C-alpha cells in the first residue's frame, strides 16, 4: 500500500531488491521498497517527467507471465483511473517494462488504518466515525459509478500525515484466489468477507457495506468480531453468527453505534443499506444523535497514547489523529450532485491554538481606607452567608456516582452515604445486565440525609421473539410485527401448496428467534398453489381460452399476429410457455397465427439425395426420404411429394422418392 516507508514494521530489504535504483520504463526512478504483498510489490518512485513522487505497484513476474491475468489487471486499472474522488488513491499511469507490469499511483505519506489499530487498539467513537465517513464517501462515489471494491479492510485505508483519508486498491488484481492458506494475511482478508461472497461468490456494493461494518466494529472495540485458528473457522462464523454489538465488548457504548454495526453487517444482504451512500447517511444520522461525551468516550481497549507527545518521533500515527476534536462538516460536503457520493471533510482533525489568559494588572501601592472598609464589609457579609449555608448543608448530602456499577455495589455505596435505595428495572442496549443505568436524583445532586435514591438497573438489551406469522394475511403480519416491537422487512413471493395466495408462508429469521427490538423481519408471501401452464399452441383461440381458464388462468390476446406453421387463427405462441409454473389468476398471453408463409418448392427430381436435401432445407422445408425396397442403395431422386414450381407452407415436409 502506498504509505511512507517509516510507517512499516517489516524488515527493510531494499538493498537486495534489483529494481531499487533502476529507472522503470524510462520514466520512473525507483527509490525504495515500501511493501510486499502476495501479488505485487509497492515502491516509492519519482516520475522523472513530471518530477513528482509516486507509488509504483509492480506485479510479481510469476503473475505477469499469465496473459489473461495481465489483461484484466490493465483493464481494471483503466477503469479505476477514471474514478476521480479526493478520498480515492488515484491511478496515474499503467505500463510494462520487460517482465515488469506496473501501476503508477498517488503516493500517500502516512500510515494505514491497520497501523492505527495496531498501535492504538480501540478508538474513540469520534475518531472511528471521522475515519469511516471519508471511506464511505469514496466507496459511495465508486458504487454510483458502477465499481465495487471487493477487498475493503484496514490495510486499504490510508491516513495521510495531514489527516486525509484515502481508499486504495479499487478492484485491482482480484483474479488470484487469496483464500488458499492459513497465514495471518489470509485470516485478515477473510475477516471482512460478506456471507454471500463466501457462500455464492456474489459481490456487489452491499459486500463493501458489510466490510465497512466489520471495520467500524474493529475500530470501536480494537478486535475483529470473528476469530479462529484457520480461515475456514472464520468463514463459518461469518455464515452462521451475527457480528456482536460493540457494547458487548465496550460497556456504555452508545446504542446508535450498535445499530450502525448491526445494520451494516446483517448476514442477509437485503437487510443492509444498498450501497455506501445509504450507509453514510445512516452514519451521519447516528453522529448527530450522539452527545459530545458519547463521541469522546475512551474505550478500555484503547492503548495509552504515549506517542501523542510532540517530541515522540517513533509513532506511525499522524499527528492529525491525536487531537480529540473534529471540525463540523459543512453543507457543501453533504450535497449529492448528480447522484454522486457525499464528500465529507477529508482532513480528520485540526489543531486549534489556545489563547493565553490576559496578564493581571499590577497591584497598586497603598489601599484607600474607604476601599478597605468596603472590602471588610463584603468579607463579613460573605462570612455570615457562609455560616447559614454551612448550617443548612449539614442536613444534606450529595448523591454518589454509581452509574454502571452493579446493583449490590450501588446499594452499598448509597448506604454508606446514609441514603436509602429503591430499585427499578429497565431495558438497555448500552448498559450490561445488572448494572445501574441511572439514578433519581442524578449523581451529584443535593439530597437530604436518610432520603431515598431510585436506582434503575439494566435488564440488558430488549429482545423480542419473532412471532409465528404463517397463515396471516400480509397486512395482518405487518401489524403483528409492529405490535411486538419489530419492523416488517423485505417481502418476497413464492408458490405454496398449503398457504393461500397473499398470506405469509414464513419469515427470516424464523418464528421463535430472539431479535433486538426494532429489527427488520423479511417475509415470504404465498403466490398460491403452482399451476402447470398447458400447451395450447396449434389450438383454435376458443379452445385455447377454455383450457387455460379451466386451469385457473386468465387469457390475453396479443394485437400482433405472426406467420407460423399453424393455420390462420390458431395459437402460434404463448407466454408463459407450456410447462411453466404460474399462480392462480395469472395471465397467459396468446399470439395468433396469420397462417403459414407459402414458399415455392424447388424441382429436385434427378438430383442426388444430398443435393436435393440441401436445396429443400435452404428453401425452408423439412425433408423425408422414401426409399422402399428398390431404393435402399439408390442415390437419385425419382419423385417428390410436391412438384417443383408449386408452393407449400414454409416449414412443412417434402417427401422425396429415391430409386
């Protein structure tokens, strides 16, 4: 990836690399090796024509020997080069020099999101969203332009020294199977694959959305959602286990962040936002709903930021990521002209200069007696007031802070303060079961001694059991879901032998499944019992209509008639065709024949069998041979069923007699 060499933790083997110091394709002077991957090596180079630093991605010679692979590499590089967006690593040039096939790309001095996570662990929600938003802006622009990244992961998210976030490796070099070994690199790749990629090989914009949801989980918690010793175990978990809510690992994590992760990583692609633009809209809504405290909450998984010291030069993290505030996004950045993706502020953070307090004025020599008297009087009044406050305050105490403590800990601490405790329970998506959500009065409030504090204890997330909807009419099923705290989701239709048309066959997830309140449930609605469409081609219209209506189907006759082998007025074609499956009440469209096309029959008497057959077939006829006993070994046509020069329906059969 195109990052500065100082950000890498790998051993520098530049001296052994034959390309370092060379000029590739007479233009690019290779200065240093940045990174080595399974398909290519990335170098820092100088474009000697334009005098600028570039990242040179050179395909490994073993892959460059595969012509079809190289052609696809070049074709996709040209496509991505047309994708101009400030949060996308630009492709400048593509070429080949002998065995070296390369891309010249924008050079980003900085680090990758993987470097950030490796050094920092979990990030504050504000920083996690500040990184995710420009990533989604880049992907959104790509999705609206018809591109899918297919390999989103922290290694492909670059963070420049100026705080600018860019996405690298759009759709490049994907014909090599990366899930072929048990190395850590492969585990890193499969950790972000959507279930449909694993199970069906299907990749669309929603696969990128899934990967972004996994990355959001990782930035909020400091760990991947699914773990395993082999890629197969991780793949299995992606297929059969939901990504857990971040709050399961980070106590007190905001509910809105749990919902973002759950929405983006839904195992069913139909439930996810349809592309990165839709997910970005969800992210911006979630950010607006979070308080400053929620955005700046430091997760316990975060490692100490020793590198925040300005004198520390060993950190891979850009200084831009060490400032806790983000400037607000302006209106222009959220606009979507002509269907393009929003372009949030690429610079994540900016340092603000803090103003020093104004110096106090110098003290005046000597104090006037009157001023001294005034000061004495003021102090006296203050002292009397303080005395009254002290007397009254002896009857009050402050409510201790017991939020997120267990019920037993809270009762013990309140009791030590001389307060009584009243306990009530409530559901919470952010506070663990058995811990305190809130107190009334709130922590720090003044309360009379021996008074009572009402403590609300979490019963954990409110989960809802999906009801059994089979046999309900669609509108009633939707009402049932809403009354149980769930949302009706995508509706698909299927044939059913036992459920009437318009009624629910089943749901996903199925009846009895526990789901978080507000989750969407997809419904399958019956199209009724399947009907095998009868074949009515060649029938008169009245007969065809009667047979189809008897089967429970409606009939529509097309305005246009066609020539066919059938007589005028008979059915020449039908849609859906014979043996198709249709639902009761579906419509079958019939196209009537305007009669066969009459074609002049060629004279083939005296010709060889092969010549006669060829000539008749070219004229649009079928051929039947009549050899009899005398013609078993003959090869000459002695007669034909329709004389040469006469006309016959195109497609009809002409019998030739052979002697």
